[in-house]
C-alpha cells in the first residue's frame, strides 16, 4: 500500500524544495513560506518526495493531484498485465454452435494476451478411436478460432485426451492454416470477344 501523502499543515519538514504546478521552481524555502504562497494561489501544498533532502513539495490542486496519481497507477497496472493460460475443452460430439462459441471465447483470450490450452476431452468409446482421426478433430477446432495465432505447444496425448496450446501471433496468417484448394480459387476471367459493328443498311427513299 502506498504511504499517505501529506498536504498543507500535515507536512512536518521545516524546509522544502518547492515547485509549482506550471513547472516553476521556487527553490528551497521554509514550509511556512510555501504554505503562504499556496494559500495566495488558492491551491494546496503537497509533499511529493518526502525522502529527499530537503523533501520536495508541489503547489497544485489536491483533487487534480489525486486524479493524475490514479491515472498513473492504472497505466502501470495495464503494463504489468499478467499472462495466463486459459483452457477450452471440446469433445468429439460437440455441436457446431458450441464449437463456434468456444472458438470466439478463445479468440477473446488471445486478444487479451493470454495463451489458450485447447483440450479434446475423450470419454467412453472415443478413447479407443484412431489417434490420427482425434488429432484431426482437435485441429479442426483450432482452425475455427477467429484470431491470428501460433502453435505454442504441439498436440500431445494426455490422460484425458489430446491437447495443444496456442498464443497470439500478432499480424500474419494462422500457423498450420490450410492452403486454399483449387476449387476455392477464383475462376479465371472469361476473354472479352470484340464484336464487329454491323454494316449500315441502305436507306430507301419514299416515292
């Protein structure tokens, strides 16, 4: 917890190095003189560096000071974001709607900078199915994630099924994304046939 900031008559030091809100430097003056200046300006005297010799104080509005400190704390907290490994679990029989919902959830975690562990949970007879088929089912779900990613950990077999871990890749294509097939490629443009103009018909005069 941050120590409480002393203001005005709470300040104990006899001398302070005083700066103003506009950047002006009043130098080292007595605390009594600093309080007088702050009062004349209708502002507060705030001790911002109590450990300095002499302590540093600033003349400014205390409400504004609190706002700026809270903003600074929020920025520091945002920069010190802790990366976690989130988990998504799917099954061989999971419906398409649930798969898409889970894929969007995974994409949201990737955008927040987290890694995502994707597990194909196996139960009953699914445990004894062809491993290649099960890996393909897991890969099909991974390709549904609507966010650029890279494979952080390849598919492995565990006690509960198959798992893989993905993480945000920034810009660029998805790793292991399937290449477009010839059937999905755009059809070539048809050649334009230039038509010759039709010859003008002779005009007949009315008799």
